[in-house]
């Protein structure tokens, strides 16, 4: 089915600012972490998930240049490079961005579901990270002084880094681990234990899911299965997002 769609799509936002999207194929994967994964959390119960239709996902997290082109203002804490991801934004305001982006592009963008996010992050892998079993700040932007899978400490930048600085996963997505946590559509809650198709999370809740960890997180918090819930009105200097298109 994925062969029927372009592998990439590019949208012009104006003033030379573009949005690059990558096609994510339909498929089935094991969401969550196995019991053998070190330092896993109890909310990562592994279960089989099918993503029944291909979709597009941003090649990078939304940048400050893209945000400012659509929203005019720039709420980010770390400024100075047009390729830095936008941050310090709430889930609620992200929904406004999606509506304004639709006006610009005539396309119904949204942020990915939690299942779409992890499926795309893993890109067919089953290890803690799409690049393997270890992270110490050299493979992704995190607090490398608290590594995972190794005793060798790495860098801690203490700020965001330009999107695309680190290598992509097998599906061409950059920055799925670290740099900024990424808002997802779902309310935060327990996983089902049975096989599910295109899950959308609980119907209600207090917190929205964020994924991927961020620049201020230890490496364990940046694993493919790592998840947490944050109040949707909260703004934090490590909170960003990437965009999806059905």
C-alpha cells in the first residue's frame, strides 16, 4: 500500500520555510518494552499493535522557523538558530498551530498518536533505541552524564541542538530520541494487554502523553518505549512536537 504514495512530501510555508514529511508504512509491531529491558517502567506493558494505514510524519521536530512562520511569535527559551526545535509550548497551543497550518497548506495536519509515534521511532527495531542498546549523549541530545547500557559518560549540552544534527533512523526520521520531548494526541493511561489496531488511548484523562525524552533527560528517559504524562496546558523548555498527516 505504501508504494502507492510518495516516499516524501514537502510543504511550502512561505518565506523559504518548508516542512518535510516522510512516509511511514502500515505494519504491526510490539509496543512497549520487554520485561528484560533494564530500567523499564511499569507503564510500558508490551503488547502487539497494528498501524493499519500508512501516514506521513515530520522528518524533524517542528523548528522555530516553521513555528514562527505560522504563529508569528516564538515562545522558545533557546533561540539563535532557525534549525533549533520550537519548545516551551503546551499541548493546547499545538492544536492551534495545527489549525493554522491547515489554513496555510490546505492539509489536515495533527500530532501523532502515541502508537504512531513509537512505531515510527522504532522503524522496525526492537532495541531500547533505534540505533541499539546504548545512549550516552553521543547518539542523541540528552544528559550523557547519566548513560544507559554503558558506563562511559558522554556530553551534556544543557540545551537543544539543531534538528538533523544526529543520524536518522531507518525510515529517515531525525531526533526521535532526546532534544525535545514530543507531544502525542493521546491521554496518558495504562496500555491494553490484548492485540489492538490503531489505538488512540483512553477517552479522557488529566495528562497528555509525551515521548522521546529531551535534552535535560537522562538516557533511560529517551528510550523508544519511554513515556510520561504532562498536563496539556503546561509549557516547558524541553517540550516540542512533530507533525503528522494521514
